[in-house]
């Protein structure tokens, strides 16, 4: 059963770059009967490992932005211990309720974003003159890109990405989610990144932030069920390949909608399980 659940997690990571752990924690808790905090740690190990391999595959195809991802990850590494500490202050049922509510919010944001996707490609005109506002593509509310799609990393943009990275790290440490389901929409909304590149960049951030979360959890004395984690990873790797293959045949808008619906369904399940708390 852990291999099957890992396979489902891997498919989600391959498709969306962030949905894997959203499924991992509920499956570990309700499918295998593992306590919430142990499930968070297993999720971080399996999703982080699978995410790293997925990122390497995306990077080789040029579907990841290292600079943007490293900026996110640097902030997320500091946020993960804070989230880990916060999780230990909250009862398990309340932690799962907060998890479900957060998933519902993210699903709504992703669905609305998919409805606004235009799919229009910009004409790349290299900038060999002084950059002006007219040279930017104003797709995002803060960060801007030049006509070739390169991120203009202003101080304002960097602050926004760093703050979002810290939030992703806190969520990683608290919920064992790697932060991916925050990172993908954040990259698309704040840095005007395409879905494909956001997925690849997110996988890199997930692997680094998850590593920070694992270290903070183990340092706090949390026990890791290594056998379950290993089986989850074993199932996740072929699932990752299957998810990435399927993603090539789906449009960005379709991927976002699939991501949103899947997260919302899991959120409703978790809410139902903890409604009596």
C-alpha cells in the first residue's frame, strides 16, 4: 500500500510540481493509520527525494529557473523550522483542519488563475538599450519580465519572492507539504512564470525546503519510519515519470484545473474527517 500511495504522490508531483504532498499526508494518516506528525516527516522525505529527481529531469529540458528557485529556497529553508515548531503547538485534528482550509484557498486561486490564462506567446526582442517600463511584460502584480521572458529581479520583486518563500517554508515544516502547492501559484502569479517552468522550479525548491524540514523535525526528536518512507519513494519515482509524461499532452489551463479540483476534493475529505473535532 505505501508503494501505491507513493505512486499517486509521484504522479501529482510530475503533473503539477506541488500537489504531491497534499495527497501524501492524508493518505499516510487515513490510509495507513500513521500519526500526523510522523506522516509529515515521511511526506517531507519522500516528496523531497522525488522532487529532486523530477527537478533534474526538468532542468535538463530547460524547464526551470535556477535563480528564482534558489531565491525561494533560501527563504524557505529559514521558514521550515518555524513551521515545524508551530506544528508541535497545535493538536493533530486542528492541524489537519487548518491543512484542509489552506488547500481550499489554494484550489480557488489556481482555478481562477487557469480561467485567466491567455496562452499567448510574447515576441522575443533582446534588449540592448536602456530598460524602460515599455520593455516589460506586466503579467504579474509585482515582478516583471523583459520581452524574452527573463525575470527582472528588482529589489521589490526579490522582497516579494523572499516573503513568499518564507511562507512556503513555514507550511513545509508545519504540514509536510514541501510548499509546492504555494510555490507553483506564487511563481505564476508573482513572477509571471509559465506553468511548465513553475513546475520545474517548484520541484527544486521542494527538494531543498523539504531537506530543511526533515532536519528540523529530526532535531526536534521526531521518529522517522524509514521503511515506509523508502516504500513511498520507490512508488513515487515511476509515478513522477508517468506524471511528467502526461503533463506534455495537457495544456497549462487544464493542468491548473486538474490541480485545483484534486486539491479541493482532498480538502473536503479532510474536513469531513475532522469536522467533529
